[in-house]
C-alpha cells in the first residue's frame, strides 16, 4: 500500500499526464475507506469498485458527492442492490445482464448509465461482448428496446502482455468498434465514453482514443487481497 502522504502527490502527477476531456477514475477496490478519503481530500471525486459487498459499505462511509463506478463482474443476483447506487456500471458483459439492469432500473423508476464491456484481448478468461456480438446487437437496433438504461459507450481491456504493439492493437480495435457503432446507429445519442487504460497502459490507451482511464495501483499502491 502507498503511504497515505503519497496519495495526493501521486494523483497530481497522474493528472498532469492526462489531457482535459479524459476522466480519471480512481480504482479503490481492496483499499479501506480512510485511504479513499486521502484521495477525496486531494480533490478526487470518481472512484471505482469491483465487488458489490465492498462498494455498498463504502458508499455509506464516504461523502455523498462521490461518483461511484462499478467495474467488476456483476452477478445477476446483485443487480437489485447496485441499481440506483452508482453513476456508471462500466462492466456490462452480456445482453442478459444488460436486460436485467434495464428491467430493475425501470422497476425502481431510475435510469442507469452503463458501458458495454468489449472483449478483444487474447485471454479466454476475460469477459465481455465479442466484436461480432456487439455489432449484431447494434446492427439489429436492439438497444431501442431499452427503457431505463443509457448506453454511454464501451469499456475494454488489452491483452495482459508486455508487447506494446499488441496492447495498442487491442485499444485500437475497441476504438474502431465504438466508431463503427456510432456510424451505423445515428439515433444512438451520448454513446461517447471509451473507458480504456489502467496503471500500466493508460498513456497508450489515451493515444488510441480513451476518454476514461481506470487507475488503481499507480494511485494507491499494490492491493492486498
Ligand atoms: C483493478 C482494475 C483496474 C485497475 O488496475 P491497476 O492496474 O491497479 O491500475 C482497472 N480496471 C478494472 C476493470 C479493474 O478490475
């Protein structure tokens, strides 16, 4: 873990490398509320968590003007608990989950903002929509059936490799997918967020069109699982 005094200067250094128009999301999973508070006091307002059971107590414990993002695999039985609590669900990895979020949001009388998680990395273990599945969904205009969900763009991760060429190619694929979708669906408004880039690869992601970077380790230090 990063000593508390280091969090503010680390945030400043990272912010200095991020152009205006790119949102910095502080990935705070596995760090205690006091650690998040250090970042909050340094001006950070957007935080992301990957587990519902960890997120809900943090929402209770921390200031109300924080915008919470959810970035983990969301189990369908946790959707009810999450809807209405977060500014953005970045990790919608299947149509089944999307439809469930929509149904629950309508039932609660709220609108949920989401990103669809695109799967372009080489690892089978990563989840998300294949490019084919995404294009099929949008070409058939199935998004028009959504009643209480706002599709705000795509989230994606590059292959876990040191090969920068491969990482860049993955980011470019996700960028190109978003452009293709926007081009084919002119009625799809506000589909403009591209969430790509983590501690090790965010400068490369920004060069390939990222508008939102999800940074944990570079702010808070290593996580203790
Ligand atoms: C944990 C996590 C991050 C942050 O990763 P770091 O390497 O610590 O910056 C970003 N995105 C997702 C989806 C994550 O689960």
